[in-house]
C-alpha cells in the first residue's frame, strides 16, 4: 500500500470525517496487537472465538478511550466480554448477542462490535491463512461473511474480499456472489466519472450490490482505503434501493 489516510484526506477532503474515524480504528488495531496470539499453535478454543478473556478488560478500555465512548454506558458489554459471553464468530452471520441492560439498539451494538472485533478477525487471518482459495457460495472460507467487495486481477480473475478478516479468494467472474444469480439482465453496472477505478454491480434478484475495485486502485490504496475512497458509490447504489451485505471499515452498512 503506497498511500496513507492523511494523504487520502488531502486528495478527497469530502471524506475527511469517515477517514479520520478509520484512522482511529487503525490506532486501535495497532494498540491491540500486543494482546493477540502470535502463532497458530497459541490459539486455544476460547481464543478462536474472541479476545483472550484475561485481556478483554484492557482491550475494552483501549477501545472506549480511542473512540471516545462513554465507558460507563458500555459496562454490560465489558462484563459480557470478560465472562466470555460474546462469540465474535457469530458476527459475520449477522447474529448480534443479547446483552441485558445495555442501552443501545441492535444496530448500534453491531457497529460497536464490528469495530471492536475486527482486529481479532485480522489476526485470525494471520493464524489461518486462506488467501487465494475458492469462495463457496460467495462466503469467506475463514469467517463465513458475505461479500461486499471484489477486485479484478490478471487473468482476468475476480477476487472477493472479506470486510471482517480481509481474506480474499476466487469466485466465478460473473454473477452475484450473494444469491448466485447469473442472469445478466438482472445485473447492472453503476459507474461514476468522479470515482475512477471502481464500480458497483447491483443484483435485481436479491437487491444487494458488490463494489468492484480495479487492480491499480487496489494496489495504490489497499482494500480498506479503496472501500472508504469509493463511499460515494455506496450512496448511489443505496439510493437506488440496493443493500450492502456487510459493513465498511468504519462499520457502516447504511450510508445515509
């Protein structure tokens, strides 16, 4: 990756706020690294579904500090994490845990947990590398998340990219990965002169879309920043009634 967040803000000042939020997440990811298992053999059954319970409180305190959240309002979540009651591996399936007395909606909790758990998923990819493999049924082979991002590489081949763990792998070149629809009359491309290097493919069958990043843009930015830089295309697709299946790097599924 040859571009950082600050450089991208300079290039696209209209995205300053979301990019600054992403910079906070990057800081959180770097801060959490010391608490994560460094080798595959170090992952216990407990650690394969969440942060080590012994470190859950420290990681949570880092999170609320970096994101400037009111820690007292999230005490029930902290307790659930310390008790091992939250299984991160359920999050890519859209399964948000029930935490009594936590004063936020399911959507808000899902956003918080996505940001909080994402370093765990990124580390899981390091422990169990599956890059380049086949994505059966359009789902990540590591965490089972659906796809919202694709890239076109030499071949040409289409890679799908996981928004949770960043694992990528091959999927057939045409068709909707979310429902398997291959009817070209129901698949529409949305492009914008203001967003070169990426486009959106919408599916009338399941009313979802996948954002496609061209290889030069992917090489320049990496998948996270490419996703952030093309946020206006998400807005266009959603204004037309299509849904993003998984969050972007700052936990947004609905952009407006």
